[in-house]
C-alpha cells in the first residue's frame, strides 16, 4: 500500500551518505551569536522525533532537532549486508529489530505497531517456541527445561507484583526465580542456556544483575498491556523508516529545523534557558531543551554540563545500567541449518552466554534463500567481541556452528559483520536495564528535569524501559509538558510544572507514589495522551 503522506523524502532521503549534510549551516562563531529557538531537541531518535511531533501538534513549531549522525532514527539503525542472487545487498538491523507487544485496536495497540501499519513496515511473527536446542555434540532436546523455567517465572512474577503493591524490598531476578523453584546449577550448562535465553536475551543482563520487581513489571506491562505477540522487522527500508515517516508529518523537505551531523559538546542550563554548544563552533540558545541522549552517553560524560548536573541526577545516571546486545551476522553460500526453525539455542559446556542463540533469516517469512544467520551475545561477551578482531570472533562462531552441526560440512561464511555498540560515541550501548534494589524514586531522578533541561528516552520510562515504545511515550510526555509550560499552564486539571525529584532517596517507594507524577503510567496504553 502507498501512503501519500509519507513522501519520497520520508522514504529515504533523510538517510544521506556519511559526510553529507542535509542542510548547510555556517559556523555560529562567524555569526557572533547563537541560533535562537523555543525548544531544542537533543537527538533525532524515536524519543526526539516523538517529542518534536507532539510539540508540532501543540502548535509549538519553533524548535530545532540536533542529531549527532547523518540520519534520524537513533538506535533503530540498519546497514547493508551480504548479497542476494542479483548482487543486491540485504538490509539488516544493527539495533532495534522487533515490534514487541503488538496489541490490537480492540484492546490496546502498541504505538510502534500502529506506526508500523501506517507506514507499511514489513514484519514477521517471531515464534519463540520454534527453537531447537543443541550442545557441543550437536542436537539435543532439553526443551523440558523451558517448561520448568516458565512455571517458576509465573510464580516469581506474581510475587513481584505483590512486592510492588505492598512496597516490599526488591530482590534480584535470580533470587526471585530461585524462590519460585528455578535453581539452575552452575555446571548444568543446558539449564544455564535456558536461563540465558529466557532472561538475558530480552534484558541484556543476567537475572543476578536485574531487578525482579521491575524486570517482571516491564515485561508484563508490555506483554499483558499490549500482547505477547512480537514481530521481527524484515523491511528493506529499515526499522527507522517509521521514524522518518513520523518526521514527514511535521518536517518539510530540507527543513532547517533538523540539524544532522551536529555533535553537542556542552550544555549550559539554568532557570532562564539552555545553551547548547557544538563541536563545529555553532551554538543554540533555547527556552527549553529535551535531552534524549542514551543512558550510555550520559554515563560516559560524552557531553559536559554547566553547571554540573546535581548529585541526585548524577547518582540516578550511574545507578542504572546500560546493556550491550550485539547481533553477529553471517552469510554462507548455502543454508546448512534447518529452514523450518527460527531459533537455535546452544549450551556451551564451559561458559554461559557463549554464542548462545542463533536466528535464521533463511526461514520462510524472513529472507528465504538468503543463507543468512545471526548469533546474539550480550554484555561481557559483547564487550569481548568488540575488543577482538572480526577474524577472531568469526573463528569462535564457526567453531560453535561446527559443533552444533557435526554431520554437515559447514563452509566458511561469504560475509561477516557486527556492530561495536559500547564504543559508538552517540550510543555507548544498546538499551537500559533496571538493577536489583533500585527504586522508583531513584528512577524518577533519572527522569526529572534540571531547571529547563528536560530528559526523555527509553531509559527514562519506568514502565517500558528498554523498549522502543518506551522512547515513544517518553518523547510524547516531555513534549506535551513543555508545551503546557509555554502555554502558561492554562486549562483546568492539567498537570504542569517541573517533574518531581528526590533529594533524599529511600529504600522502597510506597504504592501511593506509583503515579504519573513519578512517570508510572501503567495505563498509558489505554490513552496515549495521558501524562
């Protein structure tokens, strides 16, 4: 289906070649003054574009979007890989790859799924039950362990809900699962593989490093609030096509409000406004700014703040964790693995998380006959792959594949590629995770504004952290709240003013504080306009 509102610009012209600016701006130092705007949006990912869209809807058209890269979309990032039979490269996603928790118009539809349908994004159902299990000797069926995990998880997540409701002390997901009956022994590598597949594959961190309460809550609010139906994006325009489509609703072709290739170096903020300084010598002066930097960028001091961010904000930034989730792509001259299977889980005899899950793109509904498969690693093993050469990583992956398929003559790959997320200066990681023992108060400090500098992104969402729809909701919320401030807080019953923060942190958060004041919007899927 063709959507006239998308335009050719939205379909691809924003993804310009590296080093090519969409709009040419002279250095501000030559002008002798900063460019002035009402709202500066720092980052052109899902949160930034969502914030700009809501500002536009609220008749706040005087804004600038400052984006580090040569394209919008943020961590919805794709690259060309391999070749089809006609020599044309495939498009594969380096980052966000799924629409998670689709929902439906009859219940509650995920806004990302709504966008996917509007802009005709090609996706395929991700069938997590279509998984075959392997160890170092080849195929071995240990899928019964998945049933044991699932039974324990159901008990653990119910207890997590009680802990949240009754304001009880949080615990690690590992301890919560153990109390529910899931206790994989350290030398039971098949159980450890199931443990990784069932938790790390989604959260990037292990159960030991994750909050039981918020890990379960985040999963439940998506899977139960929308649905447990996830779709894998196969669209050859890339997942960020929907971000471009959103932008086309309010940005004109060559719109001077979008500044690509803009590397922010310093943010000076106060109760009077915000000044953003850029590496090229330019600067922007705004009444308000919305910072949509990833948690990784904030943790790595990639941008300086003047004055320094307050202690309560710095503490929040460092208390939350940024995960690294790395997909390693291989293309072969043949598909030597079963084409009727989506996932292949490997239990290494010695090391948990050692090239554990392979996904076939040659399976019908994905890229049939592409001969492409990819394996996912997280955190320490992702960092390890980043530190070593492609050749070293390739040899390790190939050793695993040859163990998994000992009866096949497994050839060397014809194409090989993976990103190095934790070293990307505009991301420094893939997405956030909520550590055990970190309360809603602490998270609210991550979300709260510092004077006229506001924050938005997947990490600032207490209900949907780590999800693309979390970034969408947070961009909407921040944009609408600033629009209300600019309107003088007019209107009866509307929430207006700065976001709450906590100078003194407490060990737990009372249930009464699980409100929209602290960003806990459990019903946001009912009304996308709720703040």
